[in-house]
């Protein structure tokens, strides 16, 4: 495993390069991008005519491999992405003169036919695997489930160093329908349901000693990351609906969503947001090997029982090492092992003195504690309110939690997180459904007013005044527990 270093305590998370890095990236794309696309175009056309061992085929693959190697030496990575009808290479739009657009349009069209949004070339890809990929990719696409058929061809060909991301058209549609509250709510509900079902599949796979389907986890978190980019409040609201009967599944999904929200607020790119989501989904899979009598024990664990419980991080790592592609689960491996290790030391398992926590661990651990504290369990009959959990995270900043991540999470969630039931100075009761983006109004979120057990009309902005410099129309007096059933009945996790 790689020893991930954070550098100084004041810079725990690397958020990306500055203007100089961006300019260098654009220069590299301008230099190598056209050669890369032309190489894919030529190799694909050649393999449609000739066999793999043909001289022309080998020459085209060698030129493509050389370009990939040169590009990676300059950039450290090589990804090709379709964005609407544009081609983006390493997050930079590829622009060429009109007379050279043919290969670009060809590749965009071929990726769309196969429902491929992104092609990621790993550092260990060699010319033989590259040839098998080009042959599998440019085979005639299936009429139904083109992406699934292509994925199967690649798996059969033993291709592990080139990863594809499915093109989720829904994400573009969501961005074009920002005011369509019903549509965003439906997509959020579907994403959460699929994620919970997936966690059930993970548990069954472990019981049957089958490997975890990491590729499916990536597709799920990419969908949720797209929704978060449009409007995070719906998914965050759904995390407050606690399903006591499926705690293990729902907790993992909630941690995944909350971790992605933190990552998004930190300004991390979509790919990393989704990767952190996968780590959140899988962080607790080692608990499948812990007896239910210990997991659900109402009272305090005995020293012997605690020793068994403390094994679940390492048991989770053992499960993940059975996944075929280690590259795809490198970050989840660290998070699964470290999510109970404290930022300033302590926790379990014991951290070697020179070891720094993985940046993804710093994020997932905050989300994990928040969801655990606010959820009813057999050993916690009275879960704390969301705002009390946030105060705990603030108090433990620099001790249990990375200060930057803790502060970012508190700002993202607001003083009254989504799903919190609040009483107003007008005598009304409401459920928090969305945060105000202005920091000075963190304590004045959007609230859906309740009429009995139902939401009454559109959410109201507690930062609203009747006129300039007038008193606020409504102010929160206090929050109340029991947000979950009220929010569930209201069905009011909506956005504007």
C-alpha cells in the first residue's frame, strides 16, 4: 500500500492545482490530445480490417501506446470524457481546427453508441492490453445494454487497466431541469433505493464468498455525485429518514452520501467525489463477520466482545482484497482500515507513528460518526439531534476529526441539518428541507411548514424579511427530536 501523506496539519486535503497547473494541463492537452484521439481512431479503423498480429495493426497500436505514455509522463493520468457533444481530455476540452474534427466526432459518436462517458487509462496498461481493449471497444455495439455488453467483452478479454464509466444521461437532464422539484426528488429516491439494494447484494456476496462488485458501486456513486452537483439537499434530506430494520445497509448509504457532500464542498472533482462515495459504501463491510449478538447488544460490550468488534476494519480489508482489480479499491481499502482511527491519534486499529490517514478517511470518518450518533440503535434508544451531533464534531475538531473537514461538514449541513423538526416563534412547526447558501444565514434555513402530519405549501425562507431592515418573519425557537417520522409523512424533501 502507498503511504499517503497529508503534509502539514494545516493542509490536510489537496484540492487541486492552481492557475499554473491549469495552464500546464491545457498545454499538455493541446499537445497530446489530438494525437491521442487520432491514435484511437486509427487503431480502431485498422483493427476492423486487419488481425491483431498484422504489421499495420501493431504499428498503429505502438503509436497510440507511445502517445499515452508521453501524455501520462506529462500529466500523471490519461482520461477521455464525452460531455454533451464535446470531447474532454483530462478535464480540458479538446479544441482543434475544423478540418481536424473528424477523429473527434468519430470517437464521440462511438462512445455514445456504447453508453461510455469516460475512458480511463491506468499507468500499468501495456500494448497487449491496449490492443485487446481497442478490439473489444470498436466491436459492433449491442442494440440493448450496450455498456453492459462492452463491459462483459472487456472482462472476458482480461482488461483491468482501462476503466470505463457509464454515460448517465440523467445527470445532464437534471442540470437542465434544476427547477423540476419532482424530477430531482424521484431521481434521488431511485439512487438511494438502488444503493440500499446494492448493500444487500454486498452482504449476500460476502456470505457466499463471492467478490464485491466494485464496478456497480462506482456506477451508483457516480449517479449520486451527479445529483449532488445539481442539488444536494434532497439526498441529504433522505439520509435523515432512518430505517431501523435495515440499519447496516442504510447507514452505509447515508455515510456514502454525506461523504460525497463533504467532498463536493471541498471542491474535489466529480471523479474523486464518486470514489469517496464508494469508500463510504464499503467502509463497514467487515461487520458482516461480527455476530449479531454483539452488533445488537443493548448494553455495554464486555472486553472480549469489544475485541471482536474491533476486528471489523481488518475483516473488511480482507474482503476487499478479494476484488480482482486492486486499483479500483485502493482508497476504500485505506478507509475501511482507518475509519475508526482518530485524527490526532487513538482509536483502532492502532496507527503506526509515521502513518498519516488517507484523505478519504478524514472525510468518511466525520460522516460515519454523524450518522451513527443521529440514528436509533439497540444500545442508543435516544439518538442525539443533528445539531447536537454537529456540536460534538465541532468540539472534537483537531482531536477526532480533521479541522478542515469538520468545518466544511458543519457549513454544508447548517446549524439545523435537513430533516430537523423545528418550532418557530410564530407557533408553527416545520421541517428543515434546505440550507441557506449565505454563511451569515446558516441558522436560517428553508423550512416546510407542517399542517398536522402534512407539509403545507412551498418551503419558506427563514432569512426573509417583510421589508428591508425589518424583523425576520419567522425565527427558530428550538429544535425537536422526532424529525424522522414527521419528515417521512410529509414527503417534503424538495428543492427550488
